[in-house]
C-alpha cells in the first residue's frame, strides 16, 4: 500500500513539475518538495494526490470558467429539468451541474436482485464540460422507445445511450428535448424505477 501511495504522490508531483518544466524522478525529491513547500503549494499537492487517488487527472482538476455560450445552454437546459423538480429531488445545483434524483421504485429494487442498494437514483442531470454541455436522461436509457420520432438533429447530439451534448444554443432542439424529457420521466416512473 505504501508503494502505491508513493506512486500517486510521484505522479502528482511529476504532473505539477511538468507544468513548471521540471521532472521529479526519486521519492526523496518528492518528499523534499512536499516538506519545503509553502502552505499554498502543499495544499495543491494534497488535493492533487487525493484527486489522483480518486481517479481524476490534473487536467480535470483545473477549473475552467464556462464560456458565455455554455452558461446560456446550461441555463436553458436547467429550465427544462427544473420543471420536474416538484416531483423529484434536486441533489446538485451549482453553476456547472444540476442533478435530479428520485426515490428508488420496485423495478429498481428488482434490478438490484431484490435488495435496496440506495434510497435514490439519478434521473437526469446537466453538466458543463470542457468542450460541451451534457444533458443526461436515464429514462431514455431504460426505455429507448421514447426516442422514437426524434429529429435527426437531436439524434446527432446523442453520445452513448442517454446523453445529449450541446456546443451551441438551439431553441428548436431544446423544445424537442423538453418534450422528450417529459416522456422519458413519465416512462421511468410508469416502469416503476422511481416512486
């Protein structure tokens, strides 16, 4: 376990060092940098090490300020989901993420082998990423028939089975996505995945 932790620290320090044009090769270099650093640098090392241990990369940790276009898209997509906030729970509401969850229903418990794994499940969420704003809709994943009749333009925005990515605002697609969200949430509830 100690060597694994040292490896994470080494990776973190090499990532930080590469930003400065340096490279650390030995564990003693890492300890010297860690012990000799000022408080701000130490905090960066600790957060980098923890983040790397959780599976995030340094580039994912760097805060990017969302563009005005992404903020506009996020705001519009948030309006679509907030309409469902009365019947679901808002578990995340930040400037870069908005998430709705619902109480796990009998179909969810059945899918988990008859045991309640968690009291709530994610229904839909929006997240501003580096290259686009993502709109995830689990009702589409559980019941792909709700996708029948969607336009080619909206289908072109799909990535995977339940995610729609937007780089520019398109009100026509947002209106279609709002209708799809209504159908998907209703189908998710009707199938018993949420109460």
